[in-house]
C-alpha cells in the first residue's frame, strides 16, 4: 500500500492519515495577547513563529499530551487550562514540507497532516519561567503578539487552522 498524498486526503479531523496532536495558546491575563514561539532554524525563514504543539503518544489523552509538550518545548507545564476545542482542528502539509518531515522517519510517513486539539491556557508562573533547555530545543525565543496577528506569523499552510482554532477558543471572530 502506498502512502496517501496530501491531495488525496480529506480534511476531516478523524482521518487516520492526520497525526493526532495538541496545540497550546498561551494567553495574557487580559486575553488580548498570546505568546508566539520561534522555532530553531527549520528553513522556514520569517515563518518560524508558532504556538507550542506536538503529536500525541499512543494511549495519551489530549491533556496529558499538552502538558508533556509544554514541559518539553517551553520548560514549564504550570498552566491553567481555560478552554479546549470540542473537536480537533485539521490541516495538511504541503508536499515539500511532508517530504522534509518524513525523511528518515518512517513512523511519520503515514501522516499527511495533523489533527490538533487546541487548548487556551494561562501561565501559573511568571513568563520568565519559560526556558528552552530541552535537548534538542525546539524554540529559541518568544514574544507577545495581539491575538488577531497570530495567524499572520505562522507558515501560510497553517493560517486557516490557526484562524479556526482561535475562533473555536473564542479569541477571534469565526473566519
């Protein structure tokens, strides 16, 4: 059996070709700003900013995966979960990104995108508790941006998913 191409996969959250994943929107106390994190040199140039995210391990609940990913990626899982999307938000990888992501990673080769549970969280600790000492680090910087600006900071193929996720969390109007 051959692996599906992004063009042959339907964009449904329960599609087996979409990797189950989580994503954290770390909001300011007032909720009008969110933390964006800059990925360590992945060849995406100006589009290296994103929210912490990652795949779910077998047997993990979305909340367990969220806390693990936050600890791994930003150095703390000390968050208050404010809201979770009722359904995951799916997106597909463009062919060039898919090739790069799956090169030498046969376990990922069956996935053509992700289906992410989105969480709105607030830090329980000062923002200075964030660090990137996980090896290898995924991020090297962070900054606050206005919520409406966040989709424009990410790679173009994720922008619709970002708009859908932020709207599902009640942070922006529905696209």
